[in-house]
C-alpha cells in the first residue's frame, strides 16, 4: 500500500478516485448535518409548546443524544403525537446509519491503493469505552463503490427526514415562510 499525504497531483492517475471518494464522504457528512439540525430545530419548536415545555431543554451536541431526547419527547401526549410513528422510524434508521458516520467524521482517513489500481479509504478511530471499559482502536476499509452506496443512502435518508419533519412544520404551522427582502 502507498500513502498520499497533502494535496492531490491532478496528473496522478489516482486523483479522480481520491476526489470522488472525498466528494462522496462529504455528501454523507453533509446529509448527517442536515438531519442533526432538523432534529434540533424540531426539539426547539416543541419546547415552545405547552405539552412539552416542562421537558429537558438541554440540547445535546451530538445527533445520537438529540434522537434520544426526541424519542423521550414523543412518549408525552401532545401535538407531535400523530407524527410519533414516522419520527420514531426516522430515529431508528438513524441508529442504523450512525456508526459508519462516526467513523467518517471522527476517524483518521488515509487513501490506500494497490499497484493494480484497487483503492480504498482506511479509517482509524478510537471508540470510547463502555462504563469501566477501555478505549478500542478500530480500523476499517471502505472502497469507492461502498462509499457511493453510503452517499446514496445518506442522501435518501436526509431527503426523507426533510420530508417527514417538513410535513410536521407545515401541518403544525411551526415556521412561517415569508418573502426575504434583498
């Protein structure tokens, strides 16, 4: 395996593969960020509703914590009750996709390749311990086709989250959209 450090030489035959993989990685991370914001914003709006105003108003930094908080909120009767099944399914899907996202964002990434042209991104990451345990070092290889598939999954997931949460906003009148003056 060879290592490339620094900028990509456009004349290098691997440049297109590297750029494509970095682009796909960026799409995955951006899609996650979109969902992270949407869940936080939905919680923010919910806390303004009388049914949910007494619940915890500590917004966790990570989406995993925000999803847990949204699940808790959905156990209380209120305006979000009719949407609890869809929002619950959305959070379940998030659970399934979170671990690869943690690797993409919190890991060290290296482009690796063989002389025959096989290429991949190697991710290395430290996984926090369970209570009383030790840290674990994880290494994983993701090939271009796997990253393209991940990009498709994340983009579809972000679009679905936007549709579901967007319909909640519209139906409950949570956000009034008006004309923005230039």
